[in-house]
């Protein structure tokens, strides 16, 4: 009887241990699934680098926004060492990735911008397909831009970003920092033929909705997918050392101003569709088209710095469909130009 009692006790202990182990494994698996689907990110640097593409596959995934075959990819970083201006190119990449450290409110070189980094809008220092990359910059500048009506070179385009997306001041054209950023962008696009726009350059064009984008619906998307990193009030998370943000602010005094490219809904929607929330790529998007438009409408409906745009679009007929400030060459309102629907605006531009 004593042996039978011990055997029963040992069996009971084994069963309890197995039950505990099973519970732990289920909990760990559940947490991993939650992290991969909730948009929670361990760090902003991880968010910025998560979208770096793998070598092009032979066949696009079924949910891919674009076939990866023939997609622009950056040159291998190891190739920089063979360049005569390697140090300048490296400094340029560092400035793009950590702009605030050098040129932000507490910048160690100058204090001319709002604390954002260039790679907050140009992922992984401008190297991600459909992540607002720099693959076509050197091949297409200088060029006449409709927004200014003037011939613009790369330094002018960089300063546009400083004054709009970084809500700051222009950088001196002769400064080592300007020369380094230009050198880096030219190196990234060194294999792009002049005048060509490679596949995957810029942002994804999200199909138009047959309704206006809805900020109320967008808030639901934001609260579910974005607030865990960018905070419910859009203020982001600042670095403790004051050199920028772990997660950038999406509205408010320290975000991009109304002259920035992402203040246009199509640009913001294309950016998040292919790259956000954490873990999303153009090969594996996580938001629907409707969610992308609506969250763009929500974010861009909130307060942010203003900018004098009176010199923009001297030919108003060339304003894009979603430029949110009049006057226009068509009869549609600022409200519709900002939120859509856009089909009627496009038809009017085409004279239909």
C-alpha cells in the first residue's frame, strides 16, 4: 500500500508539472502572436529597419502590393569603402538617420529643426522599397517642380524638407552637412540611369476610395494600431538624452508642418499602407486601403505647425488632387481636396 501511495503521488506530481509546462508554453506563444499583430514595437530603430527588403523573390506573395522582381534595392553598404568620398557618404547617412542629434533642437552642429530625423519619413535612411527611398533622386534632379515652378537641385529639395517636414530652417548650401547628404543620396542612386524612376521608388499609390476619407474611422485605426508607439495624443516618445525621438510625434508643435508632403492624404496613406504599423512591408501590408486613407485623414485633421505657402503652385492648375489649400482651377472645395472623394477632381483635371 505504501508503494502504491508513493507511485500515485509521483504520478500526480508529474501530471501537475506537465500542466504547468503546457500553460507556460501557451502563454509564451500567445504573447508572441500578440506582439506580431498588435503593432507594438520594441524600439523606433527596429521600426525603421524592419522594412528593409530581402533579395527579390521569384514570385510575389499573394498580398504583396507590388511584385518584388525588378524592385529597386540600395547598393550594398560595403561598396562605400571603395569610393573616394567614403567618409562623406558615411556622414551623409548618419545625418539622415540621426538628423536631430546633429541639427535638432539640441543639435551638436546646429539647432535648426524640430527633433525629427529624415528617416522618420525616408525609412532606413532612404533605402526601403516603397518607403520614400532616395533611389531616383540623383537620376531626376535637377528638375522643374510644379510646387515652386522653378528648377530645383538636390540641395534645394533637402532644404524643402528641413523647412517643411522638419519645420525648421534651411541648411547652408556650402556646409559639410549639406554636401554629405547630397553625396549619400547620389551614391544610393548611382546605378539608376539618368531620367529614370526605378520600380519601388517613392511611395505606394493606394487605390482611391469611392467616398471621402473619414477621420472618425481613422481614429479607431489609430487607437488600435498606432497609439502604442506614437501615443494617444500623437506626441510620440522622446529620447531621454534629448537627441530626438524613440517614436516621432505625428501631430502637434513638434511634428511636420502643413507644407510637408505627408500632409497630403495620398502621400500619408501610401506611406502607412506599405510600411506601418511595426512589421508591415510592401510584401506583407497590415492595413486595408480604407484603413490607410482613414488613418491619414485622422492624423492630418489634427493641429500642427503652419507654414506660409503663398509661393507654392504658381500655376494652380498643376496642384495635386489632394492639396488641401485653395485657390483651385476647379469648382471643388478645400474639404473635398483634402479628404476626397477624388474621382471628380481628377476628371476635371483631365477635362472630362
